[in-house]
């Protein structure tokens, strides 16, 4: 079973939305359980809005233990501001720790602090999310700073898109949207493939 944690110190950076889309992607590869450990229960509320159940299970951290066995992937959505010992523990247990980060100068400091708090040898990747469109250079600038600091970052990134917000409001993912609204699914598919590589999926 592969544990994939989506976490970080900053709120509102797309942890929950990314968790849902990553779970959706991984559901093509095996049985997936999202553990919603946010006291706001954002993922459970999302499921509550959907007309048909998603292709993965959603449990909160209290009800999850009885549902863990038999899954291939666990996706852990955490609330903002885990303390540093929690972050260390999460990144130690997870096969991959995903750290969403939005391209704004303000989020950079807690971001850089976060890398000191990861467990030694943690397998992690920064996910640049809510990236503004061209001609903004802010996502490229963030990527450059991260790379200069020798921080692992996904090659792909998640664009800022009203379709993503629309899908989440409807209790679905962008994979279930049609026409132009489905375009951002490409971003998650590219990240999903990088995740499979990062966890050595299917390799002994
Ligand atoms: N790709 C995107 N494009 C546009 N808006 C987005 C995108 N991703 C997230 N958002 C916006 O950011 C908000 C926060 O997203 P999300 O709930 O996933 O963040 P979070 O990191 O889980 O927040 P919290 O720390 O509160 O749990 C969403 O409600 C949505 O409005
Ligand atoms: Mg959240």
C-alpha cells in the first residue's frame, strides 16, 4: 500500500483539491482511500455534494482505521499548519509527501522552513498549484527559486482555473467535466504520472 500525503504549513494552497484529483487519477490503478484529516471535513463535504459516488473511498481520520486494509493507495489530506513534529512523522510514513505551493512571495518563507522540518531522506515533491496563466511569470519564478534551493519539484503544475473550482462545487473532479472545462484534467494526469514514477509504482 502506497501512502501519499498532501500537506504543508500554509492554508488555501490547494491541498484538498489536489488530494481529490490525485485520488481520482490513482483510482485507475487500484483501490484508493482518501483520509480526510481536516477538521473542516472538506473532502467529506465534497462527497456529500456529489450525485454519484466517486471511484474511491473517503473516510475521516477517526473512521479510517477500519477501512485501510485492502487499499492500494492511501491519500492523506491534512489541515494547514501541522506542527513540525507532525510534518516529520507524516513525511516519514508516506511513500511520497506532496507539498502544494502557490506562486506568491508571501508563501515562500514558510515553504523554505518546511524543508528543514521534513524527515531525513523523505521522498517529497513541491506541487506548484493555482498557477496564474501567461504572461504571469510567477510560477516560473517560484520554480526557479525552488530549484536554486535544491528543492524537489514536480515538472508539471496545476493551473489556476475556474473549471476546477466549478467541479469541486459540483462534487466531481475536472475529469468528469466536458469540453473546455475538462482541460485542467491534463495537469492532474501529468502530475499523476510523475507520482507513479516517484513511488516506483509497479516496480519491485
Ligand atoms: N487550481 C485552482 N484554480 C483556481 N482556484 C483554486 C485552485 N485550487 C484551489 N483553488 C481555490 O483555492 C481554495 C483553496 O483550495 P483547497 O481547499 O484545495 O486548499 P487547502 O490547501 O486544502 O486549504 P486548507 O488549508 O483550508 O485546507 C479553493 O476553495 C479554490 O477557491
Ligand atoms: Mg484543505
